[in-house]
């Protein structure tokens, strides 16, 4: 199955005629923008007339010519039914798409009244970078405060960043990097690490208060042992509440790691009288003030061990200073508990995440339920959990007033934007009516997507912790079975949900069948499943992925002589193990930033605790150990490097030069050894200025091209 030449023609690349059909397909798919964020602006209500909601949709768009990703804006105006209306369906009044690039806007936030807009703007030119705080009032720029000399870069990421108004609209708060030290400062040469992969330039954050009335900012003093993030105003605008991340004794990589030493703190507006609200817990994150302002809602889970946990949802009561568990950690899903609910798997709550209906407060969150992304409603009083979604995989953007905005996609469909209107409440359950309000223009890629089907299967019936997302061409030859690409995910405590992937879609369009394996240890299956992999990494999940590949052969679905394994990070770790333990099984292997030698990685990664914990060794975040000879021996024995002598499979190795999580040293050693061994084909590509995810546009384009060519060379060009 291929795309016709006509359907992949573009005019923006002078080298387009030289591209293969596969690369043309990828580039065509890459022109479809995806939803990156949603902001809503005040609705208007006139008597019994429906409310009008203005929605700013932020889209991520690959610019293939400039080789970068841009954020662009689309505007929707939607009418919302009132509670007294018999009509329960939202309707799009107008939809306007102008390619407005957000450009130098870092963050923006509407005031509670809807009359003011606060913008953090970072402007770069030949003279350097300037930072401004802008305050707009009813469309007019009222204040522009130059904060270049007050602090470093604004923080806009999901872990630390925030921009929040006080309810009285006299102040606002945000997070920024502290001001760079003066060249004469005696501490200018002090070692200050960053927060690892993706956050390497974030070191010491500070809370900044915007005084709207006086048109100035105040940078609060640094805290001795913590750095702040996600700051907002407490009840009555009298205090500040924020996450505090421990920076002693070292900074640990924090991206995709929810097992760190972090707590929730409260101070006065000047940063004094620091109180640790969650002192009884080693880990508490993502604080959100409930609409009633009586309680604070947050997540908690153990520290160390696996980087992703099933989290419990907790509540802090301001009047009684007490804590309560609303939703516990789910160890093993059961039909007798919340209809098989597997627990909460979510790094951060949405910045707007509450629905109030009939005086009952609900938290709306995104999570994964086995191999699907879902949107859940949680009754904060009873702890009842409700899945609000249907088929496909969902991502949440906003929950506010009586509406929820989320996207829904599938392996053969780009995400579409939905609004859900809460129309009723009965038997501890919300009634939500979903309406699609926006969808990408996929006319050019529809011929590709329409030829793909998918399903979720369990290759080992008695292993409920193992699922495979099976994606394939819906037209295959009766006489010639397709080749199989087995894709274990990274983490290992992550999950791949049933969403579209440009690279996988491209490979399927060429005739490959893809099996995405969510093995034991994946999130979304209960905490016991996560814990089951600890101490067995390099064995249990490797056997499960191999069994999954064998399932497709045993059922006659694929060509047994054309099986390929492809994975990144821990998926690369599994891939390397497979070609060492089953040297004659795989025809080709593709590894992206793989873990190859745990012991070698332990001293250079931003997550040294991972190297200990996954193979069952203890690790203290407060008293980090060094790698002893006995530790290294165990790490080596559980690493793919232990079986490198047995490798026969032709391999494509892809590395990011700026990878802080799995630095490319061991990848190059793997490459050098096999080159010297001389009887194994090994290719290595390294992408400059690219990190662990290999997600730069340059790496995506050239990476896709080399993978297609490599696989065609090893198994033959597909018809």
C-alpha cells in the first residue's frame, strides 16, 4: 500500500523530487497541525440566551523549510446552552484561522473578570534578549514593564511554569530564572546544575509578583533548599501556594519523573513565613485550589523506585489543617472497585480542572486506562471516578464552569477538538454531551489514513498486564504476508496509547504491520503491574515482547522471515536485548538513544536512581550512593552489553548529541565494538542539538528517511 505520487506533491522543497515515496508521505503527514493548548475567554450571558465562549486554539505546526516547530493560533466562537435550556449541544458560531504565530509570547493569562490580559513576552534581536510584562485592558495595552534586569528567562513549562492573577486583579504571579550573577560576585564560579533532560537551562527559579496598580514587579528572595514552581494565590489572595522541589543534595532529572522529593508550600505575599503544607509526605505535587477555596487538591506517591507511579489524589483542608485521601493508589484493578478503574496516571493536572454542578465539585483529569488515554471526572466529596470518554484516545485541555475541552484521536486519525457540556448529575455521575468543534483539514492525507486499521489485543490471555496496539494496512496480499515491526515503548514505566504516530503511519503506508507493545511495568494497568518489573528489567519485559512477536507469527499474520524490532530509550534497551538473546529471529533492528550499559550510564545520566532501582538495587535520593563493583556486575549482567558478542542483526543506531538522559557514550561504544567485530552491519547516525526524544524536525525528517531506506535494504522494497 503506497500513496500515489499526486497525493504527496508539494512545492515548498526544491529537493522534493529526490524524496522517496515514504519520505514524501511523512512530510505530507507532517503538514497537519496538532493541538498544543487551549485558552478560553469570558462567556457572555444575556438572560435566557446561550452563553458565548471565545476559544483560542493553539496548534503546533512543523515548518519543514525552516526545520522548526511553530505555535500558531486559531479562534473559535462557540455558543453554550444554559442550564435552563432544553438544548444540550454546543454550536460553533464562527471559526477563523489566520496563521498568527505566537512568536515572542511566552505565556498569557486572562484576569478573573475577563477584562484584563497579562502577557509575558520575550523579544530577541541583534542586541540580545529583552523581557516584558504586558497588561492589556479591554484590548488596549495599558502597561509594559521591562523586567530584563529583574530576572532571567520566564518559565513556561508544565512542571515549574505558572502565570496566575489574584482574584482582586491587583496582583499576579509568575516563575522565572533568577538573575544572573554579576561578574564580580564571588559565587559566579559556583557549580549550579540544571534539572536534566529538557530542563538543562533551568537552575534556580524565583517567584515574581506583578503589582498591577503600581506597574512594577517584585522578585521574592530565593529559598534555601527548594526551588519554586506552579505558584498561585491562596484563599482570599492573602498567601502564595507553590510546589517546592528539593535541590539538596543534588538536582535529579525531573522530566517524566514523578518520584522526586517535592512538597507543597505556603508563604506570605513577600515570601516570608514559609510553611510546608505536606510535611508528612515525601512527595506532593500539582496543587490546585478548589473553587470553594476551602481545600487544596494535589497528587502524591512514593519516592525513588519507578519513575512513574499510580498516584493518589489527596486534599488539604485549610480550616482544619488536615489531609484526606480522595482516590487511593490502585494496586490491582478490579470490577468491584470503580468498574475496573486502574488508578491515576497523570503528571500534572490541567491549570483549569474543576467543574461545579448542583453545588458538587468535580475534578477533571487526564489519565491512561490500559492502552487508552481517557478523561476522568472525580467527585471530590465521595471519590467516585467516572470515565467520560468513548473510543479512541483523549487528551484534556480545560475544564471550567460547565464545559470540558479535550481532543480525541486514534492510530488512523488525527486528533479532533471536542467540547463536553455538563448537562446533569444523577447517582454520583455527571452527564456530559460531547460535540466536535474543530478538526484538522486532512483531505490530502485521507487516502493514507483510510487504508489503516487498528485494534488492541492481548497476545497472552492469562497475562492481563500485557497489551499490544496492532496497527496494519487494511489491504494485504492473500499470498504474501506483510513484514512485522515490533515497537516496545520507553520508560519502562510509560505507556503508548492508541494515538496517531507520523513515523508509524508512514511505515504502515509502505506495507508494514506494527505491533506497539505495552508490557508489564507500563502505566495504566495498576501499581502492582508497575512494581512487577522492578528487579526484573532486562528479563521479564524482554520475554513478553518476544512472545508478542511470536504471537503474530503463530497466528499467520506476518512473514516470519521479515520481523523487525524498533525502540527508543528503554524500548531500545529491550531491542538490544532481543537481538542479543534471539540473534537469528530479527531481520533488522532500529535503536534510538538506547540504554545499553546500565553501569556505564549510572555516572553520567540525569537519572542515576533509575540505574539502581530498575534492577532491584536500593537508592537514596537524600544520600546518593556510588556504583560499587558488585553493583556494576549486576548492572552489566542485566544490560544488553552482556550479550553483544551474540549480536548478528543489522542495526541502525540513532543518537542525540545533547541527550542528558541516556548520553550517547555507550551508544558509540556499542557501535565501535561491533564495527571492530566486523561480522555485523552497524550504522550510526547522531543528530546535533537534539536531546533524548530525537524530536527535532531535522531528526524527524532525516531519521524517517534513513529508517525507510535501511529497512528496504534489509527486507526488500515492499510492493
